[in-house]
C-alpha cells in the first residue's frame, strides 16, 4: 500500500491531463454557455448587445434588472406565475396524497388499469387541452384567473404526483400502519403524524416536479390569461412582439425566471436522487 | 380475562387460510403458536388482534363479542418480525405514543415510559431515533411500546426471527420474565420448536391452517396427538417408519423385520406408523433392547459437537442427531439403533396410539 503511494507520487507531480477532466469541462462549458450568455446580455446595454461582440459586459449595468423590478407590468408576471404555481402544487399534493395511499395500500377492481390510465393524461401535449379549457373557463367566468391556470395544470400534475408518491408510499411497510392502528391512532392522525413525516422526501420531490411543470408551462397559462393573471413567460413573449427587441431587459427577465427553479432544485437535489432510486422520477 | 376463538375461520378468495378453529386463552399465560412458514400463525394472530375480520365464527374477549370491532378499540398490542417503530419519532415518543393516545397525564406517561425503557434497557437511547439503533434495540423499542400499553392481549409475531443468534438468546430469556409480571395474555408465534420449549406455557401447533393440538407445552411435546403435531414439534422433524406387526415381529420395507420390544410387543397385530425423534437415533447399540436398522447414509452435517446424519431407509428419509463428531462413509449402509422406549406408535391415519415410554415416565 505504502509502496504504491511512493511510486505514484512522482508521477503526480508531472503535468498530466486527465481525459475524464477534459470531457467533463467541455460538457460543463457547453451546458453553461447559453446561461452565461444570457447573464452576459442582461448586464449589458442594448447598444452594446447590438453593436459589438464581447465576452463580458464592457459597460456594466443593472438598469435592465431595475426596469423589471420597478415596472409592475414586468414584476406582476412573476407574482402571477408564483401564485398559480403555488396553488397548483398545493392542490396537486393534497389530491394526490390520498389517491397514492389508496393505490399503494389497497387492491380494488381495476386498480392497475386506473393507475396506468392516470399516466396517459400526460401523454397528450398540453396544446390538445388548450381549446377545451379556454372555452370552458370562459363560459364559467374563470378566464384570466390564477385558479384557472392552477386547475388546468392539475390535469398534468396530479397523475405525476400520484405516480411519484405511490412509489415512496410503497416503500413504507404496511405493518407501520397496522401498528399505529393497534396503538390507537385514528386514520387521520396516523396519516398526518406518522405517515406523512415518513414520506416527507417524497412529498418534497413531488412538489418540486409540480412546481417545475407549472413554472415552465407556457401554452395553457398564456391561453387562459390576458391581463390579471398573465404569467412571466407570456410577458416575455409579448414584449418581443410589442416594443421591438429590448434585448437587455428580456435577458434579465430570463435570468430572473431561472432563479426560482434553480433555488428549488438546490433544496430538493438529495431527495430527487432518492426518487430516482425508487424508480419513479 | 380470557380470549376465546369460537370456530373462527378465514377464507381469502378460494384459499382457506384458517380452518374453523376454537381456542381459549387464559389471562397471564404465554401461548405459543408453533408451526412452519405459511401454517397460518400470522393469519390467526391478525384475527386475534382484529386486523382481519374472520370469515366465520366469533371472537370473545372476557365474554363480550368483539368480532367486528375496530382494532383501535381493542386492548391489544402487537410486535412484528420486522422491527416496526415510528421512524420520525424518538424512542421516547415511540414508547409514549400509545399512552398519549389514551389521554394519560404527562407525569404518568413519563413514569411509565421510563420504567419500561429501564426494563428493556433502552434508557440511554430514549433521545435517539429508532433507525439509529441496532436491530436488537429497535426490536426492544417495539416490545417496549407493546408492553407500556398494558394491553390485555399482547401478540408477538416471531419477534426474534430477524435478530442475530446472541441477541435472540438474550431476549428469549428476558421475554418470559417480563411478561410474567405484566399478567396479560401473551401469544407468541414461532417456527422453532426449541423456542416454544424454552418459553414454556401453552403451545398450539399449527399445520396448514389448522390447530392440531393445544395444551401445556411439555405435554404437546411429549404426547403429540398425531403424527402431524409430532412432525411440527420436532426439529429436525420426527422420523417415520410404516410398520406392520405380526406376532412379536415388526415388519417394514421389503420384508425386513426386527423383534418387537417393550411396549411395541403389546400392540395388537396390524399396520402402524412408528415415529421417533432424530436425537434418539444411535450409531451403536446403546441399550440391550435397542432395535437395529440398516439404512444408507446420504449426507452428514457436522455442527461442531454434534453430527446430523441423513439416512435413506427403504425410501423413508430419516435424520439422526448424534453426539460427537463422527466420520462416516457416505453412500454406504449404516447400522443405526433405536430403543423401543423412544418410539411413538401412530395409527395409519396419523392419530397417536401409544406414546413413547420415555415420555410417559417423564
């Protein structure tokens, strides 16, 4: 052992390029390049963006960010998006928890078919549902409200939430349920006090996926809103067509749109690995 | 307090898990359910606990019918083979949880938890989470939770099966002591005859969803009512030999015979099933009355101080447990000796005709 270290020590002092490091570096550069370029643009003036090619801002400016954070037509986009995303996540998880529990604990007629059928909802592109949702919500007066978008996204998020949560719940032995009942826990108490803490990471992962889908989904949210509940993604695309190309502000908006997702993914990264291990994410 | 099962049965789909069973368990007794895997031990326990509803029959607790009652309303506690605790709570909260649900006062709960933890040697671990403990400690935690409740009926479903050998022996000694004090009805499921004998109390032997015998443990061991019970309550299982008796000869296999000795000589002529335990097989003549059999030796297993010999005697597979280490030639005929006082005689349908003389004397 010590011999091996001794003989390897001089070799390490030589400048040697590891193939794996090169591949990794290249991969990360390619991955981060568009994000860097977006950041680069967001810190430049429009004039610099259009006139010169520079790898970093020559005239560093935060004006683009200021525009977004002070103009309500911009920042309300974020607020609207966050509102319906949060509503959607809460609804999806609240609805999916009992459903997933039923699928994981009981066998009933057609349970496997129903479980699979839930997933088929995700197989259709959102565009398919844009028309019926638009017509339906317009006729019942839900058009241009946050709840409209949240409910529309539930169509995709509830099945996914059920699917992910069921995987986590299956990992909890049924004996824990029974022991709790024997100890005197009622179902509700058992579910909230004992069961939910056990699958807390699963709930976290599910919330993340609901959040992510709802946050990035553009078509339905744009179709179902006009002014009051207009999401940030729609604001960005409409700006392009309305007032020409305000490159810097758009880039800043893009950066700010990435931030919430990046934050969420940072907090649930360990749980997602667990979700992958359970084969459900 | 008594728990009475009155012709209880459980049928799932087309399979009968428990055939109609009647049992009466008395307060302050240890009752062992002994049977191989899939014999219905767990099914029977779940019926006793109220986790499953019987397909037919009634369950009486102190004379009151509790057949359809919710498990939450029954005074039962249960420990599983797997170490089942509430992972998100500390050991203290785990043990305290049934008491809290009963609405006991904080001081009372604290005293009860500390006392039980002390009994189960968990006091230093009270602040930890169950998953941070060793397997033995986790199971102690589960046992503590079952004990602290002071339930009238405590069900232990192979609680020691997943523990390593050392811990198992340790807990196996402690459990009867602890439960003697508690004075509840204890039901203990196990696959191991040895465990049943060590725990004492009463034993019900199970075979394919039927209770074949329920009596004091030593009595079941010594006087099994039929061949099935004898097979279940013996490890390795009891050896059998179909015999027919004419005059004073015992005939078996292809015309071989030995002189009948002892109680065997007093049987009326006819066909029987002789049974003997592996530990009564010897490789040399040990008593003047011993009968000699010639069998083929297939396998020997040496465990250090004992040797298991697997024999083939005219198509019947026998296992013998011999003291000491023996180096025997495989595949060769081997003379084995059996004292007639160690032989049980069963009728052809399996019911006991004459118990072995040694068992009667004991």
